[in-house]
C-alpha cells in the first residue's frame, strides 16, 4: 500500500542519556530527577505518553541554567 515514505530527523545538541546513571558520575542527580519528573508530568498533562522510557531514549543536558530533555524512539508515543 505504501509506495514511498520519509523520515526526517534532527540531530540533538543534548549530550547525555540516562545511561549516565550506571557509572554514578551525575552531579546534582536529585535535581535532575526532579526536573525530569516535572518534564514527564508536563507531557502527561498535555496528553502525551511515551511508552519506552529506557535510558537510551532520554536525552538531557544542563543548559542556560535549566535541565533540558528530549525523548527519542518517538514511534512509541501515544496521544490522548
């Protein structure tokens, strides 16, 4: 049925994934976890549910005085 399809991606400027928790080198991890909980709650309140919060699917970095997050593997998103 589908003859052609396209995938457009953007390269992230965020340099870390949650795999960083394995080596125990995250500074201010409580602040990071709290910020990610707020980010997740915001998405949930907007009707967005990511079904695969595996460590490699969560990108983060501390930029401009705040924690920034991006999610990958977005084919696992549900809206509603």
